[in-house]
C-alpha cells in the first residue's frame, strides 16, 4: 500500500495538466534565454565571416554587409545582456556577463538556458 500512498492526483484543466503561472513564466524565460544565446552565437559567426571577407577584399557590398552584421551582433548582445543582468547594472554584473559572453563565443559553454 505504500506505493499507492505516493501517487498524487494531477489536476487537469481543459484536458491538460495544470501549470502554475510561475512555472509558465520560468519556462518562457528559459526559452527566451536559449533563443538569445543562439541569436548571439549566430550573429557572432556571421559577423566574423564577413569581417574576414572585408579584410581580404574591400568591396562596397561587403562593407554594407559588414555594417548590417555588426548591427545584428549589437542587438543580440543587448538582448542577452538584458536577460542576463536584468536590472542590476553593477560593475560586477557587467563583468560576469562579459565573461559569460566570451566563454559562449569561444565555445566553452553549452547552450543551456538555466546555466
């Protein structure tokens, strides 16, 4: 009978398991953080490729693409920074974010939103 005592009833709402608002927000935050990390890494790789191309050839079209990639990289960086530090703008938070970002770019971290 001990095994039956451990069974809990799952509360269902509209045929789905009930999820608290806090859990929903936490799940959304984790998804947003994962998307922001992916966006930063993709933007960094694109910028690095274009940056090497511009260094090799100084064509006008590559120059425009370089500026576009730099803009996307700045936006991705800003998005991830907002998620990472939130409202804490202390030098310590900025330093931790910078270290985290460098480790992401160097490939030292796996893509984990809860890290």
